[in-house]
C-alpha cells in the first residue's frame, strides 16, 4: 500500500478484491477502481463505501449514488489524478543514464537485461 496526497492509501492488485482492482481509502471513503490505466482514466468506480458509517462494507454506494454521487465523483477524479502520478513513468526508458557500476548492480538484482 502507498500513501498518496492528503493521506490517501492506495492498494493495487488487492487480494480482497482481486488482482484487477485498485483501492483508494481517504477520509473514511473507500473506492474500488479497475486496475487498468483506462479504468483509472475514466474514474470508473466499481464499488464505494463510507467506512465510518458502514465499516463492514455492506452498503455499496456505487450501486445507488444518490446524494453521495457528487462527492464520490469529485473524490474519484482527484484520486485518479494522484494515482496516475504514482504509476506513470517519470522519464522514457531511453533516458535512464546509469554508469557501469549501477548497471551491473541492477543486472545482479535481475532488473536490467544484459546488453538488451
């Protein structure tokens, strides 16, 4: 799990919800998204729970958004921007500039191909 902006907790490939899920918890609101770039970009909320009022996650707010719809939509859009900032590459791979010692270290850990 990672802490994002404003104390948000993110979990990707969560065992509780399945490998294709991304979960964000902030201020008592738990949102479940598809763990794909497209799902995140669309701020597609699969499940939503108010953990303060419903700690057992028995009432899925995503099924009947009603009055909560605006709040969930606003939070989801902001959280998605935060999540994409966490998972998007900071620079193209071609711009990685490692000296020979660092490259050898990464290769020893299995992270860099040998001459690839």
